C-alpha cells in the first residue's frame, strides 16, 4: 500500500535508537524526509547514515540535543523546512517509589513526558492546519492504560499528556483541517531500554536474565517482545494519507498484554 506521504517532512524526536528509530526508518521507507534528534551525536549520526544508505531518495538531517529543553526543541524545529509529521518521543522517567521522589523528580518527568510534546505540538499544529495536512504521533506507554506501580512518574506525567491530547485532537480547527493527533502505547518492545531494565531486575533479584524475560513474556499472549520495526510500521500508517479519520485515539501495541475487552 502506498501511504501517500512521500516528499513530506517529519520531525522524529529521540530517534537514534529504539522505538523512535523504528518510526524514522519506517517513514523514510515511505519517502518521507526526516529531521531526527537524540542527545548523543555519535549514535544519532550513525542512525542517520544508516537511513540515508537504505533510502537514498530521502533527506535526513540529524540534530543532536536534548528535546526536553527549549534549546533542543528550537534547534530541531529550525532544521525542518516544515513539520508535516511530528513524532513525539523522549526517554522515560526512572522507576522507583513515590515516597522517594521530590518536586524535582516530578518536574523532570512532567517536563520530558508531558510539556515537551505539548510545546512541540503548539509550535507545529496550526501551521499543519493551514496546509491542510498534519499528523502527530505521541509515543506514550501501555502504563497509561494499565499503570505499572514502579513507574509512577511515567503513569502520572503521560496521563497528563493523554488528557490534554484528548481535548486538543478534537478541536475542529485541527480535526477539520486534516490534522490528526494520536498516542501510540507500547507494551514491551525489544529496545536498549527494555534490555537495561531486564538486566537491572535480574541483578536486583538474583535471577537470570532469561528467567526475568520469561516472566515478562508470560504476561504477553503473543509470547514475545515487539520489534521497533513493527512499532514503526504502525506509526507510519497513522501518519499516512489513509489515516485522516483517526484522531484522538490511544492505541496499544502490546501483543495482547492488556487484559480488558476494550
Ligand atoms: P531507548 O532507550 O531504546 O531509546 C531512546 C532514544 O531516545 C535514544 O535514541 C535516546 O538517545 C533518545 N533520547 C532519550 N532522551 C532524550 C532526550 N531528552 N532528548 C533527545 N533524545 C533523547 O528507549 P525506547 O525503548 O525506544 O523507549 C522510547 C520511549 O517509549 C521511552 O519514553 C520509553 O519510556 C517508552 N516506552 C518504551 C517501552 C518499550 O517496551 N521499549 C514501553 C513503554 C514505554
């Protein structure tokens, strides 16, 4: 299926690795030009080079910087001739117990996982509406739908974003101008972050990495981790010309892990 977005420009945040990279690669495969960001320049440049080699027809601009800062966001936006597609992403907050978190920890999580995507939408969606096409995909978490006790910072900050997006996506001046805003909720995907948390749990509990992973898989009917490529493919469809009637939704990609009927 031709997704009908070749030649458009996408800003994909936090895209040197993992889910962000999966989205960037899938969009490039559809002929979309990219601005990709990440904090570490080396990994980011390597990803940009890999995408350029695989898709010589698209332009890929790499902007190193912290997307959770005003400077990082300005640099990313300045590098993109026009943002037709915005994929919001950043590192997730650390796990822990809410009794140990102070105001600083909360502000950091809210800054990264709620206010940063809101600032980037504020900077882009009205211009998208003016051009009659826009797609925003916010990478959030399955924890928005089924909270994970140790990820309280993520549960809280991302739920704030989710509530805000539910209203924004339904503004007639956006939805009526072919601008869609949706949230993609990953369950467990095979990325560096999940490898690191699996290793940390194994070290903390004295279990083998295989045993920790098997326990995790036991809660996933598909009995495997998702891949960044399949996450990216779904994101690309949400950004496609065909997905214009889908907005304000929270879509779980979790191999059936969420046990509810709806
Ligand atoms: P990852 O660690 O594999 O990759 C994160 C990417 O984000 C890297 O490219 C890193 O350089 C970049 N990054 C992190 N903080 C940044 C910042 N402040 N500015 C710019 N770039 C930044 O992580 P992932 O597994 O791909 O996760 C992506 C997001 O999805 C995270 O917020 C994570 O909490 C969330 N999530 C992931 C899963 C999963 O199964 N992988 C599940 C639920 C939620």
